[in-house]
């Protein structure tokens, strides 16, 4: 039998003890007895998935080892559960455990208790380090720093300084960005599919400049990435409507810089990037909405039964309304998700049966009425910067939310001020909404789609609804449309 000298180092650092130094401390404890070294280089102590450690346990079970010697307790484990399991194995096979820098007598209750206390603190230290690394990563994301990963197609990486900190940013590669612009230019047209783009690239010998092959997945990934968009107020409002946490204020969405989309602690988070965007917001949003519709259509065939699917919610329970079919003359009707889950005939909250044909006709008329309001804009109003107005609208929404959050602890005087201020802000918002919806190319397309509603595709109908309507709430027979415009 021999002594096992175990050493581990996850990452080589200047201030960390090396594998060789650990083994020197362990050799002193052998006092001339035969020994074998077990080394795990580049492995964390958070679990036992380490080749040398597993081999050592196997040798313990074979009866080859009399003692296990480590430089320090956390070299062998930083998990209470893993350490307890390991000690059970050592006890079963009469193997002593020795830490060369922490003297423990595992043959006594006090020694075993001290050992357990130390492993608790080792696990606490590991979890503290993890939390510190996570917080640092999150902080850097919020400041728009480069966070590593694969460099997206169309860009190179160059060094830069942000807030006095060295980091990196993207710079465009002209040949690649020209290909990306073709993708967006084609896909914003509803008549072109991802397959059409691939065929166009093949027929015109437009090759992937990084050695890959063009595929629907690759092109779709590019079309969905906000790293290419010129982020303005429309982009701000688009991501806000999707529940994304937006780090920068609306005033910074000037239409120059692009965006980073990160996975935050709870929701996705959008940050203004230091590099310049290459695709207009209108083109990017059109393509993004089409990608969303494709994904929704893939998830369920029920979406094909109505272009309102995904927009209609129960005003009582908040569940989405789904389409059901019947043998009546109406054929289709909406039913609340709660009713489907509980097998009830209908949801009490919606106020009765909601026939799809009637609701679709109602919403289409509401869209026509809404669009008609903006056709009366004066020439003077059309000259106003729409992005500036949209930014102000977003700021007003935040101001109103902040005022509402103070209602709970407000006295009569403060309550009167809050009500007056909210009313004032709401009036300003309505005025801005009436002059911010200018008829550019995007709006002309929407207007044309509405006029030719019966002739356009199902996907185009969904795109119009996604652009104009945020949500439709139905409760007690009442229909409330919450608009994006």
C-alpha cells in the first residue's frame, strides 16, 4: 500500500500555488513512505468530475491506498455533499485523510467536526467567487463592453476604451456587410423567403466569406441579431413591447449605434453597442417580425386559424385565447387558455362566446379607423422629427410609471399633484402620438396591406397586426385594443 498525493489547480495564476509546490508540501507528510501522485490540472473543485480524482477513488476501493494527502482541503473538494461522500468511502476502506497545511485528526469526533466546518467555508468561498464573477460580467454587459464569444458575420474586432476601461468593439468588413444588406433588402419583401435568398446567393455566386455554407439557420440568425440595426426609438419601442429590459434611456436611441442583446439575470437585456449600425430600423423590424411569425407558425398550426392568435388575451386571467372549431355556421371561435386547461366550455371572464370572424372584422375596422386618424396630418406636422417624438413618448411612459409607483404612500395633497401631473403627461403623449406617425415607406406598405386585406398573405396580416397592435384584452364582453401607435 502507498500514500496518494492529490493536487489540483483550476487556472494558473500568479497568486495561486502551483501543482509542483502543492506536491512538495504533500511529500513532506509521507515521511519516506512510498507514494503515488494524482494530478488534476485545469479542473474546478465544484464537483468530482476529474480524471485523476476518479482514478484515486478507484485505487482506494482496490485497497492500494493507505492515506490521501493534500496541500489544503479545498484542493480535493469545495462541495459539502461531495466531501461527505468521499469521507464515507475513505472510512469504509480504512483510508486516512491528511491536509499538510491544516492538521485534522479524523479519528476523533472533534476532528471530523472541524473538517466539516472547513469544507463549509470552502464551499462558501467558491459560491462567493461565482457571485463576484457573475456580478462583474453583468456590470460589464450593462456598460456595453465586449463580452467575448464568436465575432458575428460582417465585423472584425478592434481594441477600444470605454469609460477608461480597455475593451473591444466591432468594425465592419465591407464585403461581408454588403452581403448582409442584400439579405435584409430581400427578406423585408414578403414575397421572398429564406430559401429565395439562398438561391439568389447561389445563382450569383455570392459565397460565405468565412468558409461556411449559406443555410436558412445562418441567415435567420443574422436577420434576428440587433447587432446590425441602427437603433432608434422604433427599436426601443419594439424591444419594450417584447418585455426586454432596456438598460439605456430612450434618448440614447438616436439611430446611429447598434445594440447588444444579452441574457440578463431575469429577462433579456438590451444595451447600446459602441459600434455603428448598418441596417435601418424599419428594415430590421420588418425582418424580425417575419422571423417571429415563422417561429410562431412552426410552434403550432393553430396560428394559421386566425391572424389574431398571440394578440388576444383574456382580460380576467391574462391567458391567451386560442382557436377552437365547431359545426355551427361560425366554424371558429376563441376560447381562453384557462378554459382549455380546466375543460370548461367557455371562460366566464371573456363574457361569452367570441366568434373569430366577428372579432377579426371588428379589429380590421378598428385598424382602418386608427390609420385614418393619421392621414389628416398637416404638412407642418409631417416635418417634425418622428424619432425625437417617439423618444419623448417613451420618456413620458417612464415618468407616468414612476408617479404611479408613489400612489401607495401618497397623502391627499400629493395624490392631487400626481393626478394632475399624470393628466398633463397623458395629454402631451396623445399630442405627440398624433404627429409622430408619419407616412414613410413602412407606413405606406401597411396602409396598402389594409386596403387589400383579402388579397394579402396570412403572414402579412400577422405583420400588420404585430406592427400596429400591442395586445387585445377581452373581458365581460368588452374589447380593449392597446396600440403600438
